[in-house]
C-alpha cells in the first residue's frame, strides 16, 4: 500500500507539473517580448515627433539589431538547404522545386506590376507638385553604382572562395554553395549521414543564438522607428499622403485579394489564418522596416508548418531575391508619381517598357541595401534619365513605404512557400491544420522541432 501511494504521489508530482509548466513559461516570455516591441514602437514614434534630432541619433540601435539578424541568415540558409537536399534521394525533385519557384515568382511579379499600373493611372498622385533644385540633387544622389547589369549579376552569384559565401552577406552566394553541398552529400548516400548529423547540430546552435538575439528586438524597434519619424516629420507625410495611401491600399489588395485567392484555390487555406500564425514576424518587420529581419524565422516557421526542408530551403532564400512583389508595386507607382509630378505623364506605351526594364533591374540589385529606392533611381537613370530628378520627391517618405514593401515581400514569400509545397506534394496537410489551429505550437526557444531523424533521412540511411 505505501508503495502504491508513493508511486501515485510521484506520478502526481511529475506529470501534471512538468508537462504543462514548460510550454506556459515559454509562451509567457515571448508574449512579453512582443508586447515590449509594440511599446517600443509607440515610444519611438513619440520621440521622433517630439525630439526629431534625438530620434535620428537613435538610428544605430535599429541598424545594429538588423545587423545581428543578418549575421545569422547565411548559416541558417546553408544548414536548411543542405539538410533538405541531402536527405532527398532524387535530385530531380530539387530541380522541379526550383523551376516551379522561379516560374511562379516571374508570374507574380508581373501581376504586382499590373496592379500598381492600374492604381497609379487611376490616382495620379503626383499632380500639382513642384520640384526644387535641391530635390533634383537629392534624386541624383540616390542612383547607386552597386546595381549590376544582368551578366555581371549572374557572375556575382559565384563567391570568391567557399568560405567567402558566408562572410560577404550575399544570400545567392550562400544559396549556390548550399545547393552544391547538398547535392554532394546526396550523392555520397549513407556515407554523408555523419556530415548531415553535424550540420543538424550546427543548425540547432544557430537557431538558439537567433532566439537569444530576438530579445534585443524592442531596443532595435525603438531606434529604427524614432529615426524614421524624426527624419521624415509630419510635413513630408502630409504632402505625400496620397502616394502613401495609394501604395498601402495597393499592397493590401495584392496581398489579401490576389495572394489570398490563389492560396485558397491552390492550397485550400485561409490567408488570415496563415498571417495570424506569422503575426510576430509581421510585427518584427513593421518595427525594423526590413523583411530580412524575419527571414530566419520564416524558414523555421514554414518547416514547422509542415512544408518540407527542401522546398523551404530553396523557395524562401530565392524568393528574397526574386519574389519582390512589394518592390514591384512600389517601383510602378513611384515611376508614375514622378512622371506626373514633373509634368511629363507617360502613356501606357511608355509605361510598360519602363516597368519591364525595372522588373529586370530589380533582380540585379537584389543584394543592394535599400534596394527599392536605389533600384528605382538606377533604372530610371538607364531607361528614362529625365525622371531621375523627381526621385528626390519621395526620399522623405521612402522609409515609410519601405515598411509596406517589406511586409508585402514577406507575405508573398510565405504564400509562395505553401503554394510550391502544395504543387510539389511536399507539404503535410494534416500538420498544417494542427499548426494553424494552435494544436502544435511553435517552439520560440529553439525555433526548431526536436523530433529526431526525419522520414527522408531514415529512407536515405536505409538505401
């Protein structure tokens, strides 16, 4: 009898206390973190409006936080792709994913351009503005020499050395090295399993570091927002409110109408459920004005959602360079705005060639910091130089528009990952349902699912 009682007491002391307690602690901690981010954004706006000079001086806080996140991007992409490809037996499957992804990115970029074209021609937001010599000079300063022509851009994907792909901060270079490493491990068969296990441990380490870095998010959000509001001010917002409003509405329509419809038709999912699952990533992007700040978390969350590692590893990094839907809409509306403001409105016959040129130019500037404005200025300089003078008109609000660009780009890549996983049958539909309903919560501590060897890896080991 004492033995049974002691056993019951032991069971009562361990199971009820340990099982529910651990998730509760994790949930509370991350909940407080993102409440702190919201408070930091509000404080940053207040500081930027009341003490604009002080707000501008806080910019290094935001820059430093985004740099910490970018530091983690290359190793996360490398580990994700190598583990994904290395555990797939057939190389043709990887090629199919890449081909479908690039085809989808091209189609959606054209759709984004078309929507921006329609809204820009309806609103004519640049009518009645005046251009000063100072604004002309500001416009020419935005022309970046970093944007490369197509051939040089392709060659720039090849890193100088194997290691430099991780140190230069070029996502496409990391993608190339990871693809080669993944295919090499795939060809090695069971002999490559120890290497895969080692890379898996490195991935866990990197994601754990990322979860630690995320606790600096409130500080980064405060500095970034204070600098943006302080540098732009209310005058710039008032004078360019029509362009901003039109751009935000266009992005909203694209994300919730176009992407929402495609997601529902192809994958049978509600776009609001998916975006609710990614709510913290959207908040992070809004507070830092950088979609790259959420790239590592998007990779982790898409894997947790049930999309295979191979699809996630190829689609997400490639999409961050080639699936820039928000940037497409921005360049369309900004070009029409500038042309109207300069009193030289373009006909449809002039608009389409310019926008197709900007579509190509944006791929060559994928790795350029602040690529939206730099690509616009560089594209206009190459294709329609007379419009470069007007770029200065939107410099004041570009940072506010970059937030909508980043949010739209992120949403487009999240939806693309689910769609491509569905088309290639590399998505676990049952798991998707459980994750989106909250039955399988995301682990904010490790950012990984600790469920051991995947089925694909077991299959490879047995081969």
